[in-house]
């Protein structure tokens, strides 16, 4: 029981705050707006930390990657495998929404806010999404994607300078640790802050959003289990593996993912069992840690749901954004970014709002989706990295002493 509370304490407290806030909002109605300032204070604390968090963590991640030996054929193959698996996860999530739309009750709730979505040309939208015209504009939560690109280039440049940039490299490491610790401290107030935000939202918009959350969870569970059982099995067969050996060795990593609710905590057992499956040691010990940061199929499924939720809520409907391809690609990008930003608070959700051009405060609404699907998402994220490591090992042509086909 103590272990359960330790692993799930933050999730349970956050869900408890949201549930209590939702009930209070449903009872008090518009009177719940009295707690809105508390929610706004929490969101503002998160907002001011997002920019330095993204800058330091992304720059540090790219610097470390450049310094490591994860280059050449193995790294290229790993990226290819990650993209293909994430693409299929995104497609399945999007198709599931065509079959079952859990957001049918919220269009009217957000229709009055639709005017906040800017109507711009496609060319201007692309330029504005990836770049800014002046350096100070990078220091805004509304321009996270340009900041990510800038930080990536800076991290690569620092690593390329080697001993000439030792101080800068250390600054990136220590800056990342500092901002992450600050985010940890602020996130301790999340149950209260999000609870107050949710109370005001339910009081203003009604209970339709709550029903959508429940449907989202059920839909997510169906899609994630399909990926876990069917798609992962298919990947194993396509890459020449044995289903019997795979399912014999994946159960312990799966239980660890469910028990810890942390992909990082699963890394040692994932590497160990990947080796038992016949994955080359050097590949298992490089691809799986890399996958923890960049490859999150479970998160891709969730990000698709969040993006569509936001588009529907704001009545979409920006004609320059919203096609299936754009939604899926944005979901893959966001999942990779959130993986590279540990303890990122609402970084993924704020990035979604930034790209879509909607009110950043809506990130708190989207964060609830990530919270309720956290357990199945971790299961898919973690086990997908084992499958990905074997695929890389097979494609590169390096196998361990114990054959996967046994």
C-alpha cells in the first residue's frame, strides 16, 4: 500500500483536486468564479517557468546527444523506427475519433471562444509556427516551437565547440536541474490550482466537458490496448521475431510500467529483457534510453485526442490547421518534446495551444486528459521502446547471443 501511494500519489492528488473542483463547480455554477484567481495564479507560475524549462532542457538534450556516440547507422535507424511506430499510433488514434467522437457535447460550450483562433494564410501560419522575427519574441510561451528550434541549434553548437564551451555545457546542465526543481515545487500546488481552475470552468460551461473526459478515457483505453496487444505483436513478426518469446519476456516490463507509472523507472528492466530477447547489448543500452526521451507512442495517442479536443472546443476552426496529417504530425512533435522535457508540467499542452493559436490557459483543461490516461500511456510508452530496440537490432543486423527467435 505504501508503494502504491508513493508511485501514484501525485496522480491521485491531482485527480482528487480536479474531481472536487468539478463537483464544486457543478454545485456552485457561476458562483464558482470566486476561486478563479487561485487557478490563475497557479497557471501564471507555470507559464513563467515554461520558457526557461524548454530552453535549458532541449539545449542540454541536444548537447548530450551530440557528445555521445549515438550517431550514424544506429541513430538513424532508431529515429526511423520511432517515427514509423509513432505515426501508426497517431493514425490509429485519429481513426478512432472518426468512429467514436467523445467531444460531441462540447462544441457549443466553446463556440463563443472561437474568435480567438486567428484566420491567417497557410504561408503565414507556417512561418509563424516555426520562426519569429526578433530574438525577444523567443522568450514567450506563445512561441515555444521557435524556441525549441533555437535551443536545439544552440545545444548542438555548444557540443561542437567541445572544450571551448565547457562552461556553457555545464551551465546548460545546471540550468536544467534548477528549472526542473522549480517546476517540481510549483507542481506541488497543482491539485489546488487545477481544482480551482476546473471549478470555474465547470461552473461557467456546465458538465458536458466532464462527460467528454470519461469518454476520452474509455476511447484511449481501447486504442492503447489495441496498440499494446496487436500492433506490438505485428512489429515483432514483421521484424522477424517470435511472438512466443516476446510475450514471455514482455510481461515483467509491462507490470513494472503499470506499478511505477514511469518510463524512466522501467529503463533497467527494459534493457535487461531486451537482451534476453536477443537485442544486441550496445543497441539495447543506447536505443531504449533514447526512446524514453523521444519515442512515446502512448503519448502520441493522447496528444491526438488533446489536439482534436482543443479544435472542437474552439469550433475549429482555423482553415489553415486541422487536417488529419497536421494533427498527427503535431501530436508526434509534442510527444517528442514532452519526452525531452522531464517534469515539464503543462509543456505539451501549452505547446499545443501555442501552435493552434488559442488561449494558453486552455492547457489546464488539456492536462486533465494526460492525467486520466497516465497509466495506460506509460504501459504503451515503455513497452514500445523494447519493441523499437529489437526492430533497430534486426534492421541494423546485430543480434545478441540469445536469439529472439528461440
